[in-house]
């Protein structure tokens, strides 16, 4: 019988950006010009220190092109002694029709016509579209860097949608999962098989 080498674990760290400076409480979404606050910078550095102390070097560090994600990735890279590998549009924030408005603008009656279908959702990029682009980005990194650890700095909705796509495929999107600022959701793969995740969040 021919010897079959055991599968090698690949880890994809999905990292949410740190806290944003947003004194006007705007739903910033994909809007340009929103940067990390001082707390957000500290959170990003803590995430980088956590990855450094874990002792598994990153083969790639990829970021959403939005400022807050790039800044988070660069601060993480600074802790790890590595540069940002690439900016990938596929891991950017989900489009939302309320971008640029106050966070609670959807409560105003003249916006209610947008809220007719929470399962799509009717006011934003469909969950299935977000999942497809995130899984494509994750798949490319897994194929290119099999048996290593890689990191993607993204945003809350794309991260929890991607995690659900692995853990509950075919199930309608149901609420939020843990994904606090600068948190790390580490997806683990045994060869091509998803085997679970680990979660870490900064204390700052």
C-alpha cells in the first residue's frame, strides 16, 4: 500500500480592522476618509503582537483597500516585521445604501421602503454575493500558501458571513457572530476540509 502523507493544516486569520475615528457617528461603510482612532491603532498593534507571540509566521498579509483596513494591516505588519502583501477588493466592506448617513438613519420613516427583505438584504449587497467574493479570496490564499498561516484584514459583515458560509452552508444568514474590533477569527483547514475556528479579541 502506498504511503499517503497526512494533510497539512492551513490557517486563514480573518482580522477585523480597529476602531475608527468617527465623532459624527456616521455609517461609513465604503466611504473614503475614515481612519483609525488612537484606540484603533492600539487594538491593531495588540492583534499583531498576538500573532507574533503565537509563533506561526504569516506567509501573506492581505487587506481590504479601505483606509481603516490598510492602516490596521500595516500596524499588524509592523509587529510582525513584514509588509502588506496585497490589497484585495474582494475582502472589502459590504455595500450599504445607508453609507454616509447617520448610524440610525434607517429608523426614519422615509427609509423604511428599503427594509422589506432582511434575508437578502434589500438595503445592501446580498449576503450571497459577499460570501462568494470572500470565499474566492480565501480559496486563492489557501491554494497559494497551503500548509501555512495567512491573514486577511477585512470588516465585520464580510468576516461573519464568510465564517457562516463554512460552518452553516446553505442556511439563511442569521444574526451576528463574534467579531469585535481588531478581533481575529482563525479558520482552520485540514487539507481541503474546514475543521473549525479559533477566536481572539484584544483587551484594549
